[in-house]
């Protein structure tokens, strides 16, 4: 087992990894930018080192500085968390060259799945269904031919992309050329790679992903599915496990496809195979070669600590899990608490947190990287915390999520808590009747959010009132 690990990340995921290391008896090193000098994760680690200004490209994306800190501190391994350098094949390769273990897949596996066009080819060869689509688009004429073949609507996607960045839905040929130029521009500016491709746009799909984990001996298992269809701008807001539409037969089939996908790239460590599910058919979407933001719902239903498993596998231990032994229990829901304004197009809302109180109680877990006095800055993702609730069934998990959201107190910045409460209370959501278009199809969610802000919740009927004080 490692004696010291460097965590190349910040916020709640850094705290999550540091806690797992502490439980395993491993010393920890944090790296921080100027704005994170006194952040909870930097104070929690055994030692913390400054790596640059607040802009990510000068700090958390500066691979050379992070590797230098690892060498100077004697860290034997680096855990990248998610985001920043987590899916950067060059960084993983640099760690390998420096003799520092990258806690994640091999650099070749990251590179293979980093190109969505290449990943589609690999999956087809492995017998995993893929959404009808194209190879890399070369020019406008090529795009028009492929779009006509697939049939409108189509989606333009960045080959090197992720998180829905740069995706453009094109309804007809008249809009294709402009959408292509825009998609290529965003892909180039965000990922440094302008390559885009086309996929058939499936109406009202569900986004279902499977957590897999594998060791160096090619022993791999899946830990069941997560439903991730509640999204805004193609980015997830709420996840649950299991999926409301899953059956034992479908789970077995999709789980087997996920393992075939992982085997196709000789995958080691934790990863996620994402699928689109529509009209009773599932299709490979992409592979996330890292820990996922929503991993806690899988931990809650399986009792398996994914971060500890990642560390053990990176240290060379064999995976002790067997597929037949993995039996998820109950239901879990994760709500992402963001500093953003849903009524203003989910615009980020930087600010200093003047009050912070997380909910508690049975079946409630909060993964957070902030406390009172922390500043939510415009430099990074506006995620404040993740609220995870567990119940014996979906109804109980939903009830606990609603109760816990009502208890969450965050002051000093606008958050999406009221919006998440509106989602939880929605009849279609409670019935499990939703798709990735849920938010666009329910404008009432925004009216409910506005109402909850203007009219604070009144005491329920029959609630005990404070006695009048007579003087």
C-alpha cells in the first residue's frame, strides 16, 4: 500500500479522496491555487503546497508543477479526482514516466476513449451498440451528406469533448453550416481539438450509465446502473440508482455490454460506461475514464467505497469483488447543490458563503468542500455540495431528499436548492416518467422556484406555534 498520495484536485472531491486516504492510513498532500489557500481541502490534508494563480490553466491544469510537488514530497501516487487532469492521457503518461502511480486507468486506455470517434469504432468492433452516426466531419459538404443519411434532427459533438460542451442539435439542413462552424470553434477553444462528428438525435432518451471497476489481472465487475437524465445544458443535476426503468434482464444485458466496452480498451481501475436508452433500445454514448461526480449513489446502494477500491487497485491489489456477490440494496438519489440561478438560465452565482448548515439524519450524506466564509469563485465549477439520500425504496429516498433539501441552509449566494426541490416534488419525476428533456418540458419548475423564493414555506397545518408572551 502507498505511504503518501497527492490529490491533484480541489473542493468536495479532494475532501472525499483525502478522507479515504486517512481511513487507509495514508499520508496526504494537497495542492492549491491562490484563491484556495485556506479552503477546507487544503487545511484537511497532512501537507499542502501552492501551485499557482487562481486560473486553472496556471494551477490545477499545470501538470509540471503538480508532478514537481509530488517528487519533492515523496508522494508515490497521484489521484486526479474528476475534471482538470483526470482524463488527460498526457498527464497519466507523465506520471508513468516519473515512476509515480496514476490512480486511474493506463494512459493508453484514456487516449483510446478520449476520442469519441475512435471510441465508437472500438465499441462497434466489441459488439456494443452505438448511436447511428458518422466518422469525423471533414467539411460542410461531408456534414450535409451524413446528416441526410442519418435523417434530421442530428447532434454535432466534439470528438475530444465531454460534459455536453459544444453539443449542437440541428433540426434541418438550413441550420447545419452555422452549427458546424460553432461546434468546431467551441471544440477547438475548449479542448484544443476542432474535430466533430454527427449522431442521430434520439427524441426523449434516458441517460443511463454503468459503474465498472477492474484490476490488473483483467478481472472486472459492474456495480449496477445510475440514472442521470435530469440535466440542464447536457450537464447532470440529479442522479439516482437504480434506474426507474431498469429490469433484471435489461441490467444483465447492459452490464455485460459495459464490461465488453471496458475489456476492449484493457481497462484498469474505476470507470463509467454511459448509454442512451430510447424506445427500449440502448446505445453506447461514451466512457468516462475516471471517478464520476455521482459515484456516491453507487456507494450507498452497494456499500462499496469506490475511492478505496481505486487506491487498492493502483497499489497492485487484486479486486476481491465477484459479480454474483454484488447485490444493490435500497435506492439512492444525489442532488448537486450549485451556486447558480435557475431563473437566469442557470447562470453561475459567485459569492461568499455567510451561513452554511448541511442537513443531517438517517439516510443522509453530504459531500462538501465548503464552510461558512468560503468564497464561490468564477474560476471553477460552481458545485458547492452533493446531497445524497438513501431509502429502502425510491419513495423513501425521495422523501428524504425533499426533507434534506428543506433543511439545507446556504446564505451569501444564489443556489439551485429551490429548483431541486421543485424537481423532487414534480409528479412526473415521482412517477419515474422523465427523459433528458425533462427540464425543458416542465417550465413550471422555474415558476415554482420563483414562488418558493418569494413566499417562504409556511408552517404546516397543525404545527406547534410559539406561545404568546404576555407582559
